[in-house]
């Protein structure tokens, strides 16, 4: 199983979208500062996840969420 995840930082100003096979481990890595692009905006919490059978499906959805249409969808999740 593979997970697409969206992290939200403590001040609700930054999101990070990624794919992993272990969400708990990946969140620890982000919050420990081991991910260069998210390090300045720590700490994070898991905001949203989706589960996929294959890595390619998860990466395809990650790519979508990083487009302008995908970012709009992420914003709509805040309003739920």
C-alpha cells in the first residue's frame, strides 16, 4: 500500500504533498528536519491522506495535486 499525504504546518500557512509507504515514519522525518524543502516550516501534522495499491497510482495523484487544479482541490478541503 502507498499513501499520498498532505501535511499542514502548525500555523496553517504551508502544505507539503508527498507519497510514502509509511506515513508515521515520513511525518517524523519532516518534523525532525530531514526534508530540506519542509524544514523551515516545521512542525507539521497530517492533514489528508489517500491510499493506493501501486506506487505509480500514488505518484500520479501527487502530480495532480501539485498542479493549479490540484491546489484548488486542496484549498476546498480546508472548507470542509
